[in-house]
C-alpha cells in the first residue's frame, strides 16, 4: 500500500508494538510453513519496511522501521550462515543491500521536531495525533525498551524551549527562530559523518559572533548556554546499526563468492565503501579466532566482535588465509606467518 506518515506535525504516536509484532508474526508464519514460503515473505517484508524507513516523517516510525529491517538483516545473515544453495543465496544477496541516502536521512524527523517545537515556542496549540498523549508516550517507551535505547530518548530529541521571556519579545523572537533553523540545518549536514559527531545548539547560537562584545549585545546567544542539548546521537546510532547489519549480510555473500586463495582482509577491503563500517568509514573488522566479521557499533569502540557491543556476524566456514609456501628441505626456512586477525 502507498505509505505516508500522517503523524508529521502531531504529538502522538501509533500503536508501535502492534506494528512491530505483526511484522514478526508475518515472517514466523511463513517460515513455519516452509523455507521457500518464508523467503517469499521476507522478500515482501524487507522492501516494504524500507519504504517506511525512507518516507517516515516522525522519529517513532523511523525507529520502528529501522528495528524491523534490523530483524530482517539478522535473518538474512542467519540463512547465509547455513551455506544455502546458489538460488537461495542469490535471493538473499538481492535483499542484502545497504541503506540508500533517503533511508539513512534524518531530514523528515528533524523537520518534524522543528515544526512541533516552534509551535510550542509560539504557544500554538498542537494537533493531537491518533492517540492520547499518555498512550503515545507508552508506545514510545515500549519501542525504546525493545531497541535498547534509554526510556527518555524521544523526550531528549525534542526542541528545547528557553524559559527566558526575553526570547519571546518581538525584537529577539526572529533571531531565536533563526538559531533554531540553523541548528537543524547543521544537524542534518553532520548526521552523515563517521564517526558520529553532531553539533550543539550552543555552538550554533554562537556562530557568527565576531567581537568580544557581541555576546553582551545579543543575550540570545548567552541564553542558549543553559538550554538542554537535544540528543540525536542514540537514534542515529541505531539507524546506523541497521545499515551495518545489511552491509554485513551483503559482505557475507561477497566472501562466499571470493577466490578461496584470497585473504579475508583483502576481500573485505575490496568490497568497496558501500560495505564499509558506517560507524568508522573504514572496512569491517575480521576476527579470525572467532570467525566473525563485525562493525564497531554505536559505542565506536572495537570490542573484538563481542556481540553485546559490536555488530557481528559469525561465519561458519570462513575462507582460509593463504600461507606463504616453503620449499621442503630448504635450510633455514622460516615457518609461514600467522594469519592476520583483523581487517
């Protein structure tokens, strides 16, 4: 069905748990019947959620779509680890495509928060969404718990309103609105950076200050020092984790088809930027001792492929690392070097 996020500009959220559980039940019922039926449903489910992810205009729907795609990417990796036949592997390869720019973008959720925040700033009554506010908050807290984010994730991305009444005066109101608009523009531009490094509202408010007297002449800049900073990094981090899982699934197919004599590190590096770690912008890491390929994950630290911290995929039959041949009987011959453990 055509999709449009009608929650844009509203304060409510849909029944997120029911949407997500329907996605899981749909896939589970297919695989209970047969693997072929399950694959057919996976081939319907994943593209549909990618449409939602691309066109979601509210943070809640962006996150629930990302969670559903995260599920599907895990499933693809699990099926690839079972060494499927060529036809099944081809179908899974077609599905394991990294997110595109529109799917990764936070443009609409950012704009949604700016619109609702400015309505609060202007003391305009907000249009309530499809559910009472308390129910919407319950739906959002369920979603944050399910995705492993803090319970106040959605509250912390709201546009903070300074309490100082001077900012509502006509002389300062337009400047304040300009600062808000500039902040969200900076935030959108920085949301594609690797590693994640987002601007602060305080820094944006100081942009353009040219003299030491400017902060004294423009109290707006000083007021923003005490305003709580919006926290978009957790939401952006989860979205990148979803992208990482899709990239790892695609990388599994590449490794499956790579020449047997080629080193893992070389194959991973040659896969190209679209299969690099979205958290670092460099190739995924290969841990030979555990037989895993992985992304460093939301914390940005390399934890050796530990699934509690890194986004990892275990390869049941990793490709062997080529050894340096040694001629038999040659005096002083050195043993072959140990395989590199990381890409």
